[in-house]
């Protein structure tokens, strides 16, 4: 498959999956449950499915290994995000959390994913 | 105001179909764009640098779009913080997803993904339930909002800056605003005092509100918020009066949970009433109320300062 087409298919399905999980999360109460669905592996689910189908499951498994590092970074970012959003406001707090995610994920990636 | 003992277990998990429409098409569009961009980035990085590095982006923080869409709403902050609490649990679940996917995908793609998704759900919901049980065990259901005193500091600074005194009248927040403000060093110079007027009778007796006004408009109304602020200011001889009245738990007098009126009144008799109506759940409504009251108070004080500073 042409790389551009592959990227487009993943983008389309990834976006659809995020919307589907967000809608599912909104159906649930209380709000905390909606938060869980906001952090659902929707993009991962779509991307890994496409990778498995197109490139092969060993490539998808390798992506999942990389995702472990990213998810570990996400745990740290979310824990810090509770405070950073409270103290810095929604936009700056989220950006701070994303920066933390990037730093932790990249560090773990550099250490273990070479 | 409702009796705290009567506060229902509002946060019992369940489905609410009507909530689906709470997300606007625009918000869905933003979420779609976010998912598409992250997926594309992950795909491009995979093509350029290999699947492992690309996989890193599959765990991109989904907190961002949720909070970004909330930015437009006035009540976004407590809501966003609440979402992120859930997101923390979800992220641990995502770690479970990634580990299961990495272990099982090479064997069978379909089953591996299904198992990983099931793993995410089990981990997330188990953690969520465990935290709820823990919260119930330590009595967190009746907790007071965790708001750093630092959020009250600008209000005290603004009051001191213009040598103004403040009187408070609180209904639904039960004195939480006064507790926060009086905890700031230097509060003694500017806080005259406050009333916790939980019942209609207390509002009438302590603040001198005509019971007919409460009967006509209801305790949770802009009219009563205004009367409360004026009454507190009058009773304590303060420059500024601030009052809050709202519904935190179950619907009260036909008013839905989450509806709150905050009034700030100045020395010149002018007053500003702010309305908030989003329901965050019994515990979180108070947090929102306290934060919004502090914010409106600070905004009003700074706008007053500007008027004073203006030449002529």
C-alpha cells in the first residue's frame, strides 16, 4: 500500500475511534468515567488494527512495545496534570502535562527502545 | 438549601442517554481532528523511524482535546480537573492495553487487540471502583473541596490594595469561601465577617431579607443572591458584599443541581450577579462554586481599581 494512503486510512479511523469513545464516555456518569473514556486507547486501537492488517502483526507488536513507553509517560503526565491544570489553568496546565509526557516517553524510549 | 444528610448518592455509575447531546458537533469535530492528527503523526513516525518510536505516539495524552474544548466554557477548570482525575486511571489502563498488545499481537492480531481492549477496561474500571470504595471508606463523599489557599490570595491582595473591607453571606458553600479567605495572611485587615445562612429563616433573620422576596423568587435566585450580598454588607458595615446561593445536591425547590448565583456588591450600591448552571456532581459543585466566587470577587475588585485609577 502506498505510504500516503496508509497514513490517511490511519488518520480517518483514528479520528473516528476518538469520537466513538468520547461519545461512549459522555453516556456514562459520573464525570470520572467520562475521563476514563477520554483516555481510552482509541487511536492505538485503530492504528494497531490497520498496522496488523496492512504491515503485519509483528510490526503492530513492535508499535505496542513503543506504546508501553508512551503509556508509562502518560501515567506520570496525568498525575501531574491534576495539579498543573488546577494551578496553571486548562490550556497551560494541559500543555505542561503534554510536555511531561513527551519528556518521560522520549526518555523511556531512548533507554529501552533502541 | 437541602439538608446535607439528605444528599443523594448522585454519582452512582450508570448510563444517561440524554448526555450524548451535551457534546456539540464542533467538539466532536475537534476530537476527530485530534485523533486523526495523532494517528497520522504515529503513522509517519513509524514510516520514518520504525514502529517502536511510532508506537510511542499511540499513547499521546488525550487530556488535551478534552480541556481545549472546555476552555470556551466559563466553568471549564473544575470540569477539566475532574476529567483528568479519570484520565489518570485511564492512562494506567492504557499501560495495561499496551503491555497486553505487545505480548499478544504477534500471535493473533484480532484476538490480541480484543484482549488488550478488555485488559484496558478491566484495569480502568477496577481502579475506578477501588478508588470509589477507598473514597467511601475514608468518608470522602462528604469532603470539602481541595482548593489551595493560593487561589484566595489575589482577593485579599486586591482588598488590601484598595483598603476595602469585605462581608460574606454563604448558603450552599457553607462557609468554605470564608474559611479560605481568612486563611490568607493579612485577611484580618480586610475581612469583616461572614454569615452562613443555610435556611430561608437564617437568610431573613441574619441578613434582613424580606421573606416575601424569598417566597416569590425562591432561595436560589438572582434576587435573593443580591439581597444576601446587600444584607451582609449592611449588617457588617463593609465596603464590599459577596453572596452565594445555589443547589449542590438534589434538586431544590424546582431548581436543578449545579445552579448557583453569585452576587458581588460594591460600596456605591452597584452589584453584579453571576449565574452558573453546569452540574458537576454533588461534591464537585461546591468546588466550582468556591472557585467561581473567588474569581468573580477578584474580577470585580480589579475592575473597581481600574475605575479609581482612571484620571478625571
